[in-house]
C-alpha cells in the first residue's frame, strides 16, 4: 500500500482483459506483485506472478487437455531442468 487510497498491484490478471480486447488469444503476463504481508520466514510482501491465457475452440476437448498437459510439462522442464518428473 502506498497510502490509505492507493495500493500497488496485487495480481497480474488485471492485464488479461486489455490483451483479450486487443485480440490476443494466447499470452503470458509476468510482473512484480505486492501484498500486505508481515515479513517472516514464509512471507514477503513482494514477489513475481505469471498468468497464462489461451483461448481454445471448444470443438475438441481431448486436444485442449493434451495441449495444456504438454505446455505445463514443458514449462516445468524449462524452469526445473529436463530431469524433473512431471
């Protein structure tokens, strides 16, 4: 919080609507977000958040599920290494 009437960004999803309205059908947003947490060994008021959005045609649910699993597995391997068990 900056003061009693202004707050720093608490989540990234506020940007999703702008990107969807601009015609994007797949995107990631990443940025710093802030919370009103007391600093201790498990909490810190500043951290990074990533949101992912992808718009699918509803015609093939199996393809959507496969694509999501493939995307998340790829992200996990990119972040944690090829040897990660996903």
